[in-house]
């Protein structure tokens, strides 16, 4: 019956809606591979911005501000394959397991999302099938191809975080996140702290677990890849100058760490 219900729904993505992801440096030679699950803030035309004004979609609840530009700039500098997801995390969060209560949030940082209220199982499945599943299938295809070609992969999940959350000021310039595999994370944490001008969080402002995150458990730990999740504070990368500065910093750090990280493989 669920399948029948799904077929009666209006089409989610129309001909004038953008592709669900963009791949950069498709032939990149670097072992680094960059994922930006929350890079975009688009909503399909059929869902009328989920009933929200653009000002809400422009906030941190709608996307990871600045991470798309930072990821593109870093991919260019490293010659690294990168993917950025186009649609808002409010439509569906591509870094959440399908069973997560925040996969399609009805409320985000005190903002009610009218277009997510009372969704039927068929409506939820439609968003999974249209956005979440093909996005991760593209990542899987790239990782499979690299595995089959015996190419090393150093996986980086790129994110950004709001400077203030629930009234609390977050002091970190960046955060290094991980779950059980600390190889990349501990090396990167030390390298960032050695910069001398950064306050760096150790599993702050978030921590990773299998019930709240998708990319680390599935693409990283699930494949045994050397990986890390990196969070950058949004005010530091809100404009192109900040994005380029962080890309330059990360290119230098990643390049220095690369021999050590490859040795783990």
C-alpha cells in the first residue's frame, strides 16, 4: 500500500529544479575526497520553500553557510574529487540515518517548518528516494571505483557550524569530529592546534554516533577508510575571502599530513 501511495504523490523534483548534487574535480588525482552534505539550501519548487521565508532558509538551519565555497576552493587546490549536495537540510538531512528523528525536522533551532509537518510515510519515502538515496549512491559509486582501481582514499566530511546556538556562544574556530576511528582526527586536531591562532574543538561543537550521523559510520567506518569530519565556524567562511583563506590553510595542513595518513592504509 505504501508503494501505491507513493505513486499518487505529485512529482517532487520538476524539470526546472537543479540537480541534487554537483561533483567537482571529477578526474582529481588527490587521495583526499571531500563530501559537503549540507552545502545547498534549495527547495523544490513544488514545496514552496517549505512554507518558510527566504530569511529562514538563509540561516544556519537551512544549510552549512560557507562550506560549499570552501569545499570547492579546497578541491581546486588539492585537485581532489568533491561532491556538494544542492538541497536544504530542512528538506531532508543527508547526514542523518533514515531512522533519525531529525532526518526531516518539523522544528529546527526554534523555527517551525510548516512543509515538514505531518508527512505521511509515502511523503517521507519520496524525499529519501529523490535526494538522500541518489546522493549517497553517487558517493558509493566513486568510492567503489577508487577501491577497484586500488586508489587510496582519505575521506573528509566538510561542515560548518553557527557561532551561537540556543543563546550559547561557541568559542571554537573549528571542530574535529570522529567516532571510533581516530587516525585522521587526532592528527588533524594536533595540526590545527599547532597553527597557534585557532581554538579547536575535540568532538566539539558536536560528536558523532551511529544514530545521529550517516557519512562517518557508513562511508568512513563502514569501508574502513581513513576519515575525519571537519566543522568550521560559519562567520569565518561566510564570504569568499574567508573561504579562500581556510582552503589555503587546509591545503597546507592536509598536504603535510598526507604521507602519514596514507601510511595508515
